[in-house]
C-alpha cells in the first residue's frame, strides 16, 4: 500500500465491486473519461475478475486514511515497458468527496508508483471538455499541460477539446 497525506492506494477487494459498478454507470463521472456507455452486471463482473491479470494495466482502490470504504480508484494503463511510459487517471466517486484534494493526493501516489515500482519516465493523461478542476488537480500532482486537441471528441451532443497533460520523472 502507498500512503499519502489524505488517501492510500491499495488493491481492489471484492467488497469494492458495488462502488466501482455504481461509478462506472454514472454518466456524470464517465463523461470525464469519454463517451458514456452503461456497463451491465456480467460485463462488470468479467472486468472486475480480470483486474490484475492485464500486464498493461494496474488499478488501485483509493481510500481515505483510516477507512476501508473506497472513495475512488486510480488506473495506470497502456503501460509500455520499452517507451517507459503509461497513461493514468483517477476517479473520486461521490460528489461530496471531490474538491478536497483526494484525487491530487492519489495522483501523486500513483506517479510515485510509476517512477519507483515500474521504472517509468513519462506518464500522460487526457481531460475531455473544459474541466478546469481536473486540470488544477493534475497540475498540483505534477502534470503540465502539453497541448489541446481541438474539438477532438463528441460528448453530450457537442464537440469538445481534449487537453493532453504529462509528467516526467524528475520534474
């Protein structure tokens, strides 16, 4: 487990499943990750059972310090050993838990894991639409805006930009 100032990252456990299922089916949450598509129980069960078996992806539960209930999850995906790079994203599930620095703390821990455990040198992420709170969160965790893909996605009935951000080992 990795512990920060507000949260810790650890493995997903079976009792986390209902929380993740709810968050993956929340159109507001999933809109920040691209087009919303509902996940049925069978697809979710298959995905949840496969977590940890995909060498190109690592998913952590995000928990407030001292709590067992997850407040979100963090995924490191598209891990490329040759390029020593990956993509990363975090979801804080309950609206009342957002805006408290939990995502930023989780992303700092995730970057530390990428640098120390995976020996990566570059981590990227994408932000769909004009999500200034997410940009501030990721900047606070060590990411920098690297560019904007103008009108590159279609979400909520309109064209939106995709902001590309990256973090490099050592700053």
